[in-house]
C-alpha cells in the first residue's frame, strides 16, 4: 500500500499493462501544513485491479490531515478485508466503493466523537478504479475527477459545495462562482456526520486518454482549459504534467495544498 499524505511533497509512480499513474502532493504557497492525501495502486488490492484516491481534509488544528489520512487508510483496509467478494456485476463494484467510504466515514466520525481535538474533522474523498474499459467512481466533496482526450476535458464529478448549489439554482453565474467569498464551503464531507451521501458513477473509457484526480488547491487556481493545455503540452511525460500543473497553481497564488493524480490510458479506441 502506498500513501502520500501529511507531508510537503511526495511522488508516487505505478504502472501495469495499459495504464501508468503518477501523483504528487504540494503544500502550496500559503498553508503552513499539508492536509491533502493521495493513494495510487495499479496492482490489485482486494477484489479491485487498481485504485486511485485523492482526499482533502479539514477541521481543527490536527483534524484535516488526520481525516484525509485516516479516510484513505480505512477505505483501503476495507477493500483488502473484502478481497473474497465476487464482482459479478458493475453494481457490485460500485457497491464496494460506496461501502468502503461508509466505513471510512464511521471510523473518522467515531474518532472525532472520542477526542475533542478532532471534533468536526472531515475530508473530501474521490476514488476511482478502472476495470476493462469502464471507470468506476465514488465521490464526496469538491475534489474532482476529469476525463480528458485531445478534443476535450470533462469534469466527471459534481462539486458538493455551497457555490455549486447556488449556481445550479441560478443564484450566481459561472463567473461569480470563481470569485465568490464562500466558494470554499463544502456541503458534504466524509466523517463530519454520522451518515454521508455518496455520488457513484460509471464512465465508458473507450475515448479517454487521461484521468486526473485533484484537490481544489489545483482547480481553484487554474481553469479546466489550462489543465487541458498543460496535459497536451507535455503529453506522455506524466511527471512533467503533474509538476507543471502544480507550478501553474502556485504561480497563480498557491492558496491551498495541491494534490494531483494523473493516469494515462493507452490503446484508446478511435
């Protein structure tokens, strides 16, 4: 098991068959500590053939870093402990991801209830696995997953944030969303309450070349179009893509920790 979290920088690499994944966490320019975490594994874990996670913690002096780290550890432990589960249908895979997050939610919530120092802590959580030509995704918070090819970049996740709800309801515009003073307030997190609502999705990967998972330390600093441009400025050099994304976010202010995972899928169907 490989985990980067609660550190200033870290890099992970993993490759198998037609997928290569690289990830890095950077503290940014303004924060004194890192609360982002990521996990990359392209070999099997439990009943899954690979696994990618980004988590962005929040809450108290110790809470944020603890929540993101604990969420990843508890989720991965759950997957490992259920390795004998039969994945007969797509719904079985989605159910496993969802149950892993529910387990992590319970463990974080219980620790927060037992220790005043961790009261109110929680974390965003975006997890994906690729099986065949299908990406399976479970998501809570405003960390994101993008699907990218040469022609487009598509945000597969929906931000669980106050400003996204305001945008959906027509109270603010896209332009106002980027600069709104409450843009960092999220409406769902793992561990803050006894129960959590989880988005689960499946996507056909036939025309996808790259997958990016990232925290809002990246997406609050640079636009989707800039992310897309950087990917194809340095295509094939995944480490350069990750470093350039982080560098650009820091040059635009680096107001938060930055976590990025990029996976390259080969033999894309036309």
